[in-house]
C-alpha cells in the first residue's frame, strides 16, 4: 500500500474513487479506501499541510472526521 499512497500524493492518480487490494494467489480482494484515505490525512497532518486538491474529495469520503482536524502550531 505504501507505493499506492506515494503515487497518490505525487499526483500519479487524479480524483480516485476507490482503492482495492487484490491477492489472486489467495483469491481475495478488499476495499482499502478507508485505510488509504486515513493514511493520506495522517501524513498531511504531520507535515502541517493541506490534502492535495485532487485527493480532497477522496479523503473527505473515506477518512473519519476526527482525523481531519487542523493541527495547531505552537508559536
């Protein structure tokens, strides 16, 4: 998932609607959109930066509201 997150943040994919992980060897697939959105929001919070505009709708849709708080800078 790390490569997908890095590619999303780098702008490789614009306005994603969903992220699905596949494992054909074990015959399963899983919607990991919430995990990806949560991690994107977490990284942006740690960097004190906004979520890129091309990912904002995706993060709003899948990330819990409590992670979308603004970080306060200590002055």
